[in-house]
C-alpha cells in the first residue's frame, strides 16, 4: 500500500505543470496530511522530487511547492523503424537529454540490428554524462504485432526475417540493461500521457502515421493495451468500398487505401514522383520518405494533383477516425509519427469538420483534432516513457499481496 500511495502522489505531482503543495496533494489524492508528509519526505530523500519555492495568497503560512526533479531518474528509449532507428535518453519530466540515430541495417537480420542498437545506446549514455546507476532501464518500441509477454516481435511489416524474434531478451543481453518491449503506437500514447502536456490528458486516441497507420487508446489517463498488447490495429477498417482489394479479402481497408505508401503509389501512377524501380539515385532505406517528401513539396507548391491525393487520404482516414472515436467516445484524436509533420497542415484543415460531422456525440461535445505535444521523436520518447511508466505509474497490481 505504501508503494502504491507513493506512485499516486508522484503521479499527481507529475501531472501538475506548476507543482503542488502538500495541502493540495491531500485534497487531490485523498490521503491524510501525515501520510502526504511522510511520502513527500521519502520522495525528497530519493531525489525524485524537489522543493521549488513557496507561495501564499492570503493569511497563513506560505506553502512549499513540490515538483519532479528532472535528474531524479532517467530512461533510455529506442524506436525500431525499418528505415531509421532512433535512441533517446529521457529525464524524469520527459525532456530529451541525448539523442542518437542510425540507418537500420537491411542486411544481417535481427542480430545486426541488435548489435547496432547496443553500440548506439552505449554511445548515447557515454556522451550524455549521466550516471548509469540513475538510468531505470531501456524501452524498445517496435512495429506490431508483438507478443508482449514473450518479448517478441511477430512478423512486422518491412522487417524481413523478423518472425518471432525475441527482441526484448536480445537487447537486454547486448546492453546489460533491464528492457521493456511494446508496440510503437502504444509507446507513443504513453509518451503523450507523460510528456505531451494538455493533449495527453483524459481520454483520447493517438493515431501514429508511419509507414502504416496504427492507433493507441487512452481512457481516463490509462493506456489500453488489450489482452495481447496489440490494441489499436486498425489496418482492416474499411473506408472505401470501391477501393483496392486487401489481403483480408475486403476492399478499401485502411492499409490499402490511405497510408503513406498508397499516397506515394498514387503519385507515382500520376507521374508526379519517380518510381523507385526506375530511379537508382533513391536509396532503398529512404525510398518511401524521399518520394513522400517530394509529393508534399508539390502540394506545398499548389500542385492540384498532389493536393487531390492528400485530400483523398484525409477523407478516407477521417472515416476510420470517426469509427474509432464513435465507439470509444473520447475527447480528442491526437496525431503524430514520422510522416505527420508534413501532413499536419492539410489534415488539420480537413479532419475537424469531417470527423465532427460524423460524430455520434456532435450535439454533446466536439472531438478535438490535435498534433502530438511530444514531437517527431514520439516513438523513441515513448519507448523511454514505457520504462518510467513501469517504474513509477500507479497500478492496481501494486496492491496485490505476494506470497
């Protein structure tokens, strides 16, 4: 119970942008002033919080404000992407202290990736100057599906030879750090709740725009993972009955209708960008990114065909967003991921009207459409936040008695 109460108090302090006094903590979490005082002292002794000045607006003794100590704990996060792997070192309040990235090896299989990852993590920690003893662990976010209990990735797209790879244990052995594995979209949602500010509170769905599109669900500040850790697989939601046939046998599913590779294929078919097979200057690892950027460059210049491709994708993805937000009745849809920043001006112009027009609760509340408050490295930041969440977030399991 003591450990659970400690995480509850720490979580309340974390969620307050300006810090909280002991009196405010007692009001928020419902614990006695003596319990608050004892746990606050414990957190101060552990270096997880600091006293950050006093304030008072009237009679009585000024109250001491408690805030998280950024240097109280650190975590390493790794986002495994088929093209680029990104590593970050995060402090306790979610600031990126150090960052490393490298092209994901396309030869040598999982072993080559793990070796490169371990070397990057070693350099990351060394360059940061942070004491390794203050690092709580390492989180890895990877494309799904995953087997979270076994710590394996299960045949992720664009990673050939990665069926049932025991990535968690391999990374732990290579780095010597306790390791957590989760889906990249789940990590992104955790990052949003930990470091996203206003967009990471309450109930929302995080839509991760990468090579594919996935979503993760947060209900009343709790990330919903599903029984196998794979909640949010939305690739087979049908958004275009007249569209291309999907490998599931339906037509017009999200994965064949409106993800970035489909947009690029439409641009290639229209002669707007080169076909990678006919342009040897486009490297295999960055082929999709470069052609996607070329399509958005044309849209930025006002090219009508490019604008039509992007607008069509916005209309189709809005149908999937509407289906999910209607089922869950959430406050907002948050978008992020490596392809989001270029799409944001176009999607943010179109999605609010499209989604709210289809909302079952439009006469009760509006669904906010927002960009991630974390930034482009949300996958890697999310991986590090998985560690902080595991160590510090209040969980009902902490209340279970162990034999």
